[in-house]
């Protein structure tokens, strides 16, 4: 966010904007349109942070900064923006955690969904009649498809037409625990909390931070 604010101010200086109010909000020329567009972009980004800000003072800060008439020293501005960035990141983090908790709470109540002690949720799509993996060291062959909660597919051996083999201790913990519940021939759907998947960082660009993952997995065989 600090970087975005800096870019915003640089752009204001580059196009030589004089800050003034347009009567009735009319955009009469290129400068007016670019001024308004930059303000909208900044406002959209600030509003998404769920932080309490005084829009009048945000505007006054822009005016004073462009006029080199700051009421704060450069050191104070840096300190406050660093504090702002920390609080903004904390607010975003909490929002994403609450979103996951809400999804998992609603999903938990659906018919057929089972939740383990760890928080892993799953549904049995088809039971198998073969053996189960003996331990986390077991190597298995599976077909799978991974989706985000919005339904978008980020990985699929099914689409590639090639099952994969891996030791269960070499994948995310949601898989390690979940596949051990399955018998060969079974198909399960797993709902994996971010802590049992790719954590707070996610796996960009396809998997964002704090992402709950949904996997359909078919256990084809136990390799060793």
C-alpha cells in the first residue's frame, strides 16, 4: 500500500494536476478524467482494507503534499505509513481467515460432510474395496482435480489424462491425512483448510493466501 500511495503521488505530479473541485463533478478534459480516475483507484484500494479513514483528511493530505505544505515531517509520514501498512495487512489477513471460517462452517453442516479432529472435511463419493495406505510413508497412485471455493480449477490430473504417484509424506498435510482414510478404488472429495494446504502465503499465481482447497481424489492403487 505504501508503494501504491507513492505511485499515486508521482502520477499526480507527472500529469501536472492542479487540485480543484469540478462543478457538478463534470469531467471536461483529459486532466479532469485522469484526476478522477486516480482518485477512484486510490479510493477503491483504501475501501477494500476495512480501515477507518477520514476521506477529507486523505484529500487534504494530497493537497498539502502537492503544495509542499506538509504538517508532518518526512520521518513522521514514513512511520505512519509503515504503521498503516501493518494495520492494513492485518485487516486483510483477518478478513481472509473469517471468509474461510465461514465457508467451512457452512460446509460442515451439509449432508454427507465429515470433519476430522484436525479440521479436514470430506465427502465419500464412492467407497473402494481395496486396502488402505499403511502409513504416511506409503506411495500411492491417484487421479485428482483441485478447485478453489469459487469453483475454478487450478490443477487436474484428470484433465491431463495422467494419474500421478507420490509418497503421502511428500504432499500437503490435508492430502497426507485424507488419502490414508481411503481404500483403493474409493473417490473422496476433500475440503482442506489453508493451514493444511499452502498456508498464509498460498502458491501464486493460482492459489492465493489463506485459500481453502477442494480436491476430488480417486485412489487407484498402492504402489509400495
